C-alpha cells in the first residue's frame, strides 16, 4: 500500500506541474508561431533552425505547426526531419517537471534539449543530401493549410485548448503512464536487483529496445525510459537515442497525409538515432 500511495503522490505532483507548463507553452506558441513561421521560407538553413526550434518546444503544438508547413509544401524533407529529431513530445514536459521535483538535474534537461536541437539541424542537412543523391520521391503537397485563427478569449481557450486538447488528449495519458512507470519500477526494485537487469552487459540490448519503442507514434511508453534514466538505470546515450527517434504525436498528421512520407521520415530518424546512440554508448555516455 505504501508503494502504491508513494507512486500515486509522485505522479500527481509531477502531472500538476506538467499541466501548468502545457498551458504556458500553448499560449506562447499560439501567440508567436505565425510570426516565426513567416520567416521559414526565406532561407533553407534558417528553415532548419526554425524547424528544430519548434521541435524542442515541449508538447506537440510546435511540431504540428511544422507538419502543417510540410503538408502545404512550404517545408521540405530536411525541415520536417529536423522537427521530428528535435521533438520529445510530452516527455519534454515530463523532464521539466521532474527537474522541478529534483528527480533529475536541470543541467541534464538543458543538455538533452540543446543536443536534440543541434542534432535536428545536422539531421536536416543529411536528410536533404540523401534526398538529392538518391532522388527520393515524396507525396505531392496540398494547397497551403492554415491553422484556424485562434481567439484569445478565456472561454474559447479554456474549452478548446485546456480541456479538449491538454486534458482530454494528453494529461490523463501522461498521468497513467507516469504512475505505471513509477509503480512498476519501484515494485520490481523491491523484489529483484534491478541494477543486475540494467547491467552494462545488457545495456546494448536496452538501447535497441529504446530505439524500437521510439518508433511508436505515441508518447506514453517513452515515459518509462525517462523514469529509468532518472533512477540511474540507463545511460544518457539510451535516452538520447529514444528521444531522437520518438516524436510523440508529431508524426500522426503526416501519417494521415502520406504514410509513404511518414515511413521515410521515421526510417531516417531511426537509423540516425541508432548511429548517434551507439556512438555515444561506445564512448561511455
């Protein structure tokens, strides 16, 4: 019972912090995204920078903005790859909340976010180079898709953004996955030697599993890896590989738009994530 209550309390505390952070990010992105997006077509490198920047914005709103530009033909393969590499989805909120609670250090959070940002830009260059070299074909883009004009009225924001988006689509899933992860890890730790399970001889397989988990177009399972990292059971390289490959819900709009494009984006990120992850793992990170 103490294990259950303890896991529940930690999960509620972190979820409440995430809730506040999600509201703040939602407001900021809705307010400023149109101004920043208008600059993206002026220069390809600047496009990579903006795409990667929108990717590191916690949650899915920044990535969905890049999805819209990709589907409208304003953003190319490299640009959308940058956003998908950089994004951690809802796990970014989780990291910030855990840092606030002292579960992990803010230094690690900043290092991970900055690493993903620069890897997003590097990945964009490589992706567009491969596209040109091998003449990859992509789905014909639709006419320009604009987001609906956002009304900054309290009733509209409470209903459409806080309730329908944050609470109904994200928050309850975050809480359940967080509670499940904390409870299961604590339960296993009370029964067996978890350090033996996550010993150095097994970490190579765990990195592969983390990469495969990242392929799933959802956020929840990746939270489990974040909790493992916070407890010192997996190294930074494993978390980074998963973060590169996973994109939360960010790929879902493109999957509906063109599954062939989505497979190319995910396949590139999977290979890129494995290369980076194994390289850092070999270096002892």
